[in-house]
C-alpha cells in the first residue's frame, strides 16, 4: 500500500489562480521575488460574477460569454502557501470585477521525473 512507503520531502500544495492576462508579468515577477521556482501558465476563457459582457465590433454588437483569463498552477511546500497566496492576491488585484480566484488543494504526491525526488524535494 502507498501509505506503508516512507515519504521523502515535506507535503506540498497546488495553488490554482485565475488572473487577468495583463497582470501575468507583474504576478510572475512578484512570485519570483517571493522564491517561487516554477509555475505552469495556461490561457483560458471563463466567466464568474461578470457573466460575460457585450462589445461592438465593426458596428455590430455581440455577446462575449467567456472572458480571457490566465490560469496559474503553482506547487509549493506547505510552509510557503500563505505567502504565495498573499503575493498573487495582492499583485493581481485591480479592485474591479473579474480579478480572479485562488484555490489551494492538497497534492498527494509530486515526483521529479529526472531524479525520482518526491514531494517538496521534487520542486
């Protein structure tokens, strides 16, 4: 069973954050300064409270049901979670609707493919 195996490294968390696209570089710089060594970035579309909006293009009005966003996925040690969440929230905030969301999830196991290191050691 997996529980019987010794666990090397400390436990880690997955932080998933959605932010406005123009905030990406500012958030990346702030996270680098905070000691984050890596992240995954995906361009996504979605909606929340704002439920999309209407725009006018070449004289025609049309509905934009999904708003462009950036999804960040960052895996950090338990000890770093609060600082990383605070950094993302503070840096990504504009005070306007659609600033994004942050979710923190437990990661059962992390493995660095090249070396076989696990959990916090794999980061």
